[in-house]
C-alpha cells in the first residue's frame, strides 16, 4: 500500500510540474511577443555593426560602407574603459564604518576573480550598440573548489524576458532567463531526470556560418515573486521541455524564505539612452544609422562620378566620316 501511495504521489507531482511548466511557457510566449520589436531592432543593429545594413535595403547588393557609425561606437567604448569604475563603499551611519571598510576590501577581490573588467567591457559594447546591457549576479556553487562564490556575467537581451508593461524589472511578476545547453551536459548534470530535450526556438542573430542546435535544448530559469506574510520573496523553477530540473519552492531550504534573501531578481539593467515606460533604451547605432546610410550613399555617388570621369572616352573612329566642325556648331 505504501508503495502504491508513493507511485500515486509521484504521478500527481509530475502532473503538477507539467501544469506549472505549461503556465510558465504561456507567460514566456506572452513576454516574447511583447519584446518582438526590440529583438528585431537588436538583430538589425548587429547587422549594421557588421557593416551589412545595406543588405536589406538593397536586396543583398551591398555598396561600399564607411566606418562613420563604427568609429562612433569604438570611441565611446574607449572613453568608457578609460573611466573604468572602482568600488567605493561608504557607511550610511557610524555603526557601518567597519562593515563598509571590510566590504571595500572584499568586493574588489570578488570582481577580480570574475574578470569583471572584461564583463564590464562586453556590457559596454552591448549598451553602446543596442542601448541596454544586462548584468546577471548569481551564485556559482562550483567556484573555489566547491566552496562557491558570486558569479557576475552579462546576459544577452535576446535570452531574457520580462513583463513588457513594466519599466522596472523588479516590478515584473515573472522573469525568464534562457540558455542553450548540450543534451549530454544536461544528462550528466541531472542523471536522475528523464530529459527528453527541448527545441531552441529563440530569436537568433543572422550569421554567415551554419549553427547546429539539434543536439542542444532550451533550458529556462523562471523566476517569480510571491508574497508571504507581507514579505515579497523570489522563487525559481529551472526546466527544459516538460521536465522540472529544480524548484526552490519544493526545496525545504528555500520554501518559506525564497531563493534570495533580498527578494529581488538577480539582474541589473544598464541603459544608455532611456525611453519612457520601458526597461530598455536605444544606443549609438540607432542615433547614427541614418547618418551612416547617407554617408554611404554619398560615397557611392562620388565613386560613381569619379569612375565616369576617369574612364577614357572616344567621340568617333577615323573612318566614321563625321564632320567635327558641323557637329560642334
């Protein structure tokens, strides 16, 4: 009887998990539709950064492209890196002095271990090109030989989804962060899970090379907020396909306190030129793209006229019989 109850409980749990994932997938699809225009803009801007923005305008006949816009981006990036920030933690009150002093010694070490200068540089490139960069601040349990440490990295905006009606990501009731993971890696990490795989169906950049994702699955980290006793907490469900890989709400360690003690999503958005009522903004490419196309069009005309002016031309052959004096009248 106990065995039967255990099997029944397992089946009910699996059905509950599948229902939860189905709800999450419906929300994810809604959020994806809400930022479809942003994603298309990012893809187009990446093509422009590769000096291929004329392809769509002229049906793949690409005129010569100058580096006006490209130069604007790299100069601003150089300015940003010349002013690379250094953590400075100040006490808010007298009793905070020792803690601020301690954190001022700890945080630079954490950033150094994370190669944060490279992360900061990558985020700066993304922000300049597309208007907004996103930092992810997570816990890496494998760091320091299993002791664990903070992990700071950048998140591609094509891989993160939020409620499109909010202007602050912390006000979004749900947050999805997606990644493509090799099936063999997933099975090694979760040997007790029946992983069937999930098709990678997110927006991709236009590439010259063929990228094969047939042996990869889409893994989704679904963060959501709940209110318990007047306190807002954050939980996470990690899943792929119909398989729940981890649920903090089902983990006794985090069930009542939430996955993060601060009750916030582990992401920070950094915007260059903000837009009203939007989390994301726009960047240098949006500002200079039209000017770049005018420059390229003018360059094309100048080159065309220069070619015509330097091409040798003949009025007549000797045996044609044209009277040049009559023709010149």
